[in-house]
C-alpha cells in the first residue's frame, strides 16, 4: 500500500507537469524566443548535478558502495529543478511576444516536478532516505539559484520586461519553497513512524505516504483551477457557472476579482474534501475520539471527527485563507504608498497568523502537521501568484522598470505570500533538524548568551549574502562567468559561516541560528535573501553531524581553523569581486541598467 501511494504521488506529479507544460504551447522550445534561457546557463545547470554526482561516488569496490544518497538526490533534484526553471521561462517567454500566459505552465507544472523529486527517495532510496531527501532539496535549490542568475543576464540584454522579471522570481521562489516542504514532509513523516491503521495491524504505512498523497491531490487541484479558459470552458457546467459568477459585474476588474474569489473558495472546499477522504482512509487507531456534552459544539465535533490529520488540514485551510486575505488586502491598500519599501513589507499580522497556526499544527501532529500547514499554504500562494499572470502580456512592452510597485499590487501580494511559504519551509527544516539530530542536541536550550548571537547571525546572514550575490560592478554589468563565480563564492559562504559558528559554540548554537533564519525570511522583503536562508538551513540539516566534531577542537586549533577559513573566504570574495570589475575596466561589460526591484530581490 505504501509503495502504491508513493508511485501514485510520483505519477500525479509528472502528469501535472506534463499538462501544465503542454498548456503553455510547444512553440519556441529551442530557446529563440525573448526571455528564454541562455545556452551558457542551460549547460551549467545540466552539468553541475552530474559533476556533483560523480564527485561524491564512493570509490570502494567493486565499482562504488551503497549509501550514495546525497549525490543521487542532488542529481535528481538538480535535473528536475532545471526542468522546472526551464518550464517557467518557456511559459513566460510568451509574454514578451504578446501571447497570453498559462498559469498552469508557470505555477502548477514546477510544483508537479517538485512532488516528483520528493517522491523519488521514498520509492527507490529508502536505505539512505534522509540524505537523499536533503540532496534533492539542495540540488533543486541550486538549480533555482542558477535560474535566478540567468534572469540577470536577460535583464542585462533587455530581453525581459519588469513584470515578467517579477513573475519569474515569484514562480521560482514558490517552486523552491514547494520542493523544500515536500522533502521535509517526506522526512518528518518517515521519522514520525508507522500509522496504526484500524483493522489492518499488518499494514506498514509511514505518515509520509498519506502526506505526499494529499500533496499530490492538491497539485492536481491546482492544475485544474489554473488551466487556460480555452480548456476549462469545455468542461460541462463550467461555462454557465462562470457566466453566473460574472453576472451583474460592471467592469472587467470586478469580474476578474469575482473569478479569483470563487476559484480560491472552491479550492478550499476541495482541499477539505480531499483531506477528509485521506484522513478517513488512514485513520490512526491510537487517536482518542473527540467528544463534548455541549449541544452547540456537538455538530462541529461530529464534522471534525477524531482524526488528527483532518484537524490539521482544516486548520491549515482556514489559516491559509486568512493569511491570503490579509496579505492581499495589505498589498492593495499600500499599492499607492510613497514610503520606500512600504508596499513590499509583509503585514506582521500575516506572520503572526502563520506562527499561531504553526504552533497549533505542531501541537496536533508535531513537525508533520507543520508541513501539512505549509503545503496548504503553498496551494493558496500558487493561486495568488497565478492571478496577475492573466494580463502579464499586456505589460510586456515596457522593458525593466525601476520598482516592483510599477507592477500590479497582485504581484506584490504574490511575492509576499511566497516569502511566507519560504518562512514556513525554514521552520519545517528546523523541525527536521531537531528530529534528525535529537541525540546531538539533547539537553540544548536557548537560555544562554549564545542564543542571542545565533539568532542575530541567522537574521543578518541571508541579507548579507543576498547583497553580495546581487552586487554589480559600478558602470557596467558583469558577464555570465562573473555571475557564476559570485554564485559559487556565495555557496561557499553558505557552508563556511555556519561551520564557524558551530566550531565556536557547538550544537547549542544551531537551534538559535535556525530560528534567526526563519525570522529573516518572515521579516525581510527579499526573495533572494529568503532562498539563501533556506540554503543555510538545508546545509545545517545535511552536514551538521560532520561539522559538530569541530567543536571538540582545542582553543589553538579553533583559532587556526577560524583564521584560515576567514582568510580563504575573504580571498574568494575578492576574486569574485575583481572578476566583475575586470570585465568593467576592460570594456567587456555593457552599461548597467537599473535593476528592477524583483531582480534585486
């Protein structure tokens, strides 16, 4: 039964990607369209996972030994992540030609690929499952960061509009968050153990199986509601229902708002129905039935039932709807604000709702419940990100503007929702780390002075790395090689900075660092910073066990290690900075255009 569920999740993810890709058309697949990926970044994105896979092969006889989970996972995540990046670019390239955009190709298709990537380790790599899941997430994130670097090349060549630039950042950020959450869901579901199925004592089913199955159903639902109208209007009863929804609407804007509202409402109801079916099918006999003597509460308790999984799903749907409403209302009300950065700040009330719902989900089903919450939030975020794509081709004639506020407030709201998803993904990695390294952090608290330094570093590190990565040489734009070199140095700093902190304070600093990373994602107004925070959290989740022995070094050894590491990092940063300046001074860089706000993020 368990393997069947994983196969079903894998197949549904592939179906979602294929349908979404086909809905965006088959023209200009070769990359000749404006906004298509450059060949340099295509070759780099494909070759890097293969190189990492070969470099991490164990060399013991006969050819290689077992336990190569990280390398294989990186290969799977890197290649599927590149395919997701290419799918997004292919779908959005039509906006530069004035063609209508398929939200299924931009939003739903990458999420389907993320589901496929997360299901691969559970199917074929169970001996090294956690290493493989972390490898998938890391490889996927590297592919997304390479895709974001390629956007800078398109912006330099002025082959992409400001609206498309912002939409690409939003879609890539959502894809990164979805893959991270799916991998954390599979890992925490496995660590949670077996489901004590009612009447099926011999069935072996881990919690990850219904979790991924529920995610697969949401992916199919997302595909159905984001397909172009030319497809959906052919479904029986859809056309008269849409006519009834748009009746008595005076303007196109009000009709579009009505369609979005009904689409989100129908999706919420469908998510509840799917959650009810999944929870009933995998009811845990260890759960105590809810009961009450109050006549007012009896109907509510009867609807909720006694399944903890459905309780979490119902909570997630309500919280996701509330967060979506708060964020969109905040973005609409601040779209005409004149203060710097005001329109880009996520309302703190939405962050508070996410934290409160996360605590309730954690109380019900620990980290697995938290991942279910973020999965449902991904669905609502995808619907918010799909809303502004309908008229994206109408704004494609204007090339790179100077601020995100020049785009619609809906793009601003979508970016804010994506940052909340990434914040939730960071919290999910925090829980995955705590469960995976429970013995190493046993007895660790957050009541000492090290907690303050860990939180401060977690808050400041992603923004500092994002500033270094996004920096351009004065007077010119860096070339592709210089951008790739700067991205490689940024990856090096992602690994070195946490290692230095662990060397000084040991395991007790890791939890504080992860909390600081989550705060940085929730409060920073930068998608690039949020992705780098996810990168640091993934690095800690995978390699903490290999770094913790450094905390046992003597004081002199720590001083030498810190000195050499710091010197090497500084030299690498200087080399990366000089590469861009050399291109500028030799006249090989074109004059730098003012980056869009989405690009700076």
